[in-house]
């Protein structure tokens, strides 16, 4: 891995064994893009390959008389609008005189080993300086005096690059950022399909593909959080690329608030991709001396298809975005009471459920919504984070100690960013919510959003949560967020500061997470937003796992987990077995299938164990002991998608240990076919020179190359809809010598 600056040609080359990213200082002093893709040998003079047209084009606007440099026709690193480039810009900076014209030119750069933190924002990190190198390019707009720092970090072991931008008002007058995207990148040509994760409550993150075409195509959120509708993740793949082969360019934004990701293809085939905070509703005034840091975006380039791309994100996000003691640890198997009790429980019923859970091998009891204030429905109580003594006479402290005494950890649900109008907190501080004076608030789930752009509001919530965590034995916190932001206005801010509210809100959420984790470093956070409406890399930096969806039906979860795995590691995908008929879709699936889907996630249950038969409880005890035995492999192995649940009546995926010695593969028959062909599943990631003992197929011993090229026979054959088969494979001690030619 290296970052080289060729001074004579003013070219930068960032590369590792797999990727190259090359840019240049153009003749007008601005930064231009040259190449991003498979690694090239380092050399200078690549600027000759630039896309500058060699003749005059009608309508072209040039940077000066006598020059052929038309900004509309060349890929630029962090483009502006107003001087001849007519695409959507990466930033807009309004100056005192009302003009947004700027000219940021190269001043200097520095290259250093490792990576620095981003102020107030979650970002990828390194644990040693050998893991990454960073380039910072300093540019300046001479007229306004504003400086711009573009940051690029290239990771040594991954085909990944982290990017962000920082504005520093080094001038003498205030300026206002109207748009400040995290990055702009150019695709090499226009022959791509665009894939993004799209959905809604109960069906989050379905992969959606469309052909890239001239014009702007975008996804984004104006909901205040990243949303169930669109995830801050976007990729471009060659039309023939599939899960296993082909070129993929992917972009992910480490952010949990309003975002925009777009591709703009022009009639010349120039394709510019932008990612960052959504410019709608955003404006940020910078007084002289002030700075603004954008969130970080991550680019991944893969030649190994979608799986190759996903595996790079899994490694980076699982190991160098998530942090804290839980990052690499096996996660506790939980029982969560929400789907079985709703709001209707008391200490006695909770302890009865906990006792059975403990006997089955569950490690953590998570008490969900309904334990606090006047909370007997979703109409009251949010904001009053003290126990409802009618339900829990000994409070959370008492209950947590009783659960601990059983030998289980205790977890708790909270929704820190919200308040019900029917709560003591709201009665005491009606002005703490986001609202526009004299206008009504659009209702949603009978709750209002606290104004987390105000430090004093965040501090007050911090005090309540701190007291709660200090006085009880709480190992796990499920941090929920159940409504989108509307009337996003902060009464303590000046009119010209209102464009800061959305972003400041998210900064407040990050600050609160960080502060609580600093006080309680052993705490395991699980994020949640009506299921998976804030399943994004920003939250992942604090909460290493997220409740993936309120839809726990096994068939639906195949799709949701499949889509989620495009960008996020299995260790971040919280997945529980729940009752049938399923609450969301009414489907009845076997207990085995429900568990064998949830096992490819952070495993747990939402069932009322006491309402099950003895046989069902025995089956569950078996599932739990299987997960405990193979948890490291399930949560942290290399994950491969094999058959898409969106394709037809079946699905499959697998995980392989780092050494390649162990693997678990799962095949799901969604709709059975009469008189079908004998099924074989082509496995991936095994050692072709080893033989594997296949548990689940009568202990057959089979060579790795055969399993990958010919396939693993699915035996016994599926006999009904919604059935699943799980295979545990481990390398035979004789290293497969019997099978070698
Ligand atoms: C959200 C969550 C659920 C549950 C409920 C409680 O919908 O996604 O898992 O916690 O809130 O109100």
C-alpha cells in the first residue's frame, strides 16, 4: 500500500494490492480525477489519459482563453457549480455578496500513516499505522479565503477507500454551506447497473436494480434518519456481474441522518456519483475561524462480484467501524419479551419467562417496551425512564438483580430521543421538542421528537439513562427510535441556524451514545428504529448490532437479511425466532426453519417459551446449543450469498471460518416443487485441497473442490414448503489425501 505524489506531473496515486485511485492537479489548479479501479503499476504521466476533449465542443466553457479545459467535460474530484461544469456539484458555498461561485485550487498536501478521527462523527479507524495511509489535500478559494481539506484513506488489506471533506473558514466574512457532500467520484464509463437497498417497514433493504441511464438517478432520506425506505448504500455493477464475478463499485455513507446518494450520467457518458448529507433542509453558516466536517463515505471496488464487495464491507465495518469490547465477542443469545407480551406483563410473568429461557440455555433477558412511567400502551410514558412500580414493584434494579441471580444477563429497551405528550418529561419541558411555534405537530405513534440539536436536552436524557444504568445491572440496551422527524425546527436557534437542526440532531444522538459507552464500556448496544429504519454504518460505530426488522417471518427474513448482508456483517444483524402464525404476514413456518434463518444473524428468541410444547422446548434447547458451539463461525466467518431468495423458490448462504477448516451452509426451500431435480448446492470459500466431513449429510466426506465445483447434494430432499437444511462441514484430519490424484 502506498500514496505517491508525482511532483513533476502533479499526480496522486493511492494504491494497495487490489485497487488504484489516481488524481491530478489540473492546469487551472483544481483537483481532477483520473482513475479508480483495479490496481495499476505506479507510473507518472497518466494525466495524458484524461478525458479532456481534444477540440472545441459547442457550448463548452473553458477555464481561460486559449485553453481546451472545459470543466463540464472532465471528471473532477470535488466539483463546484458556476464556472462551466453544469452537473450537480459536490458543494455550494454562499458568500457574503450572495454569490456561490468559487475556485478551490491546490495549496499543499500531506501523507501520513494511519487515520485520524473525525470530530463528532463516527468513522472507520485503524488500530495500527500499518493498516492504512491517509492523504489530505488542502485547497483554497483565494477570494473568500475558505479552505477545503479533502481526505482519502486507503486500507492496506481491503479494496476500500474512505473519503471526507472539511471546510475551514479562514477568511474574514461569514459564508454559508448550502451543500457539502462527503465525496464525489466518477465511474470509468457509463455501462453499469445501479443497485440500491429499498423497502419499507417490515420489508427493509430489498436489493433493487436499474440500468444507469442519462440523467440523475438518486436515493435518499429526508426523514431525519437513514430510513427503512432507502439505505445509505449504492453500488454500480457491470451488467453481467453477479454474486461471484464481475466488476462492482460500491459506496456507503457512515451517517444516520438525511442523506442523498446519486449518479448523474451526462450525454458524454461521464458519470458522477455523489454521496453525503441531503442538501434539502441543510445550510450551515461558518463564521470566520469555524470549520465543518462532512460524514465519511467509503468506496469499495471488487472484481469478485457482489460477494467480494460485501466481504470487504463486512471486514471493514465489522472490525474497523464497530468498536468496543463487543466488536469481536460472541454475542449473547437473548429472549426478548416484546412479541409475546407486548405491554401486558408484570414481574411475575417476566420471571416465569426468564426461568424457562435460562433452562433452555438463553443467556440474556431483554425487557422491551412498557416497563417505565405510565406506559401501558404507546400513548404514554416515553421520556419517563423510571420503572412502573405497578408492573415492577422492585424496579429495574430489583428485576435485573433477580435475573442476574438466575445466571442470565439483563437487557432493557429504551427510546431516548422521544417523548409522549402524556409524560412527566413533556409536562415539565414542553419546549424541548422539535416544533415550529404556533404550528401543530404532525402526529406519529402518539410521540414527539426531542430536540437533540440542543446540548441541554441531550444532557438531560443522558442524566436519566446514566442513573438507570448505574442503579441496575444492565448489560444490554436496545436503543429504539420510532418516528420520522417532521416540523424540524429548534426554538432556541436563530432563523439562519435552522438549516443546522437535522444534522445537529444526529450529532446529538452520536454524542449521547459515545458518552454512555464511555461511562459503561461493557454495555452492548443494539440499535433499532421500528425494526430496521436506522440500520446504517453511523449507528454501527456505537451499536455493533441492530434489530434488522420487525418482520420475523422466516421467509421474509431471508429476503431482509440477504439484502442487508450486501453492506453489513452478519455480526450486526439481530435476528430472532418468533411465534407462528407470524404476526406480520400470518405465515406458518417450521421452528427449525425459523431458527436456521435467524442463526445467520445475532441469534435470539421472541417466543413465549411457556406456551410451547415439551418437544418444541427440546428443539429450542438443541438450537441454542448448536449456536453456542458454532457462534464464532456464524457471527464472524466469511459470509457468502449463494442463492437469492428473490430469484425463485429457494435460497442459500454459507459462512466459512478464516482458516477454511470449518463452514456452515444453509439451503432453504421456500416453495417446494413436485418431482424436481436432485439438488446440489455449489459451495464457496473452502480449501479445494482439503476434504470435509459434512454433518447433516450422514457424515459424508467430500473434497473441497468437489463441493465447490460439483456441489453439495441437498439430502434429504426438501419435502415441503418453508423447509431448510443446515450443513456443518469441517476439514477431515487426513487433509483429504484420499481424494488427491
Ligand atoms: C419498535 C421495535 C420493536 C419493539 C417496539 C416496542 O417497533 O422495532 O422491536 O421494541 O418498538 O414498542
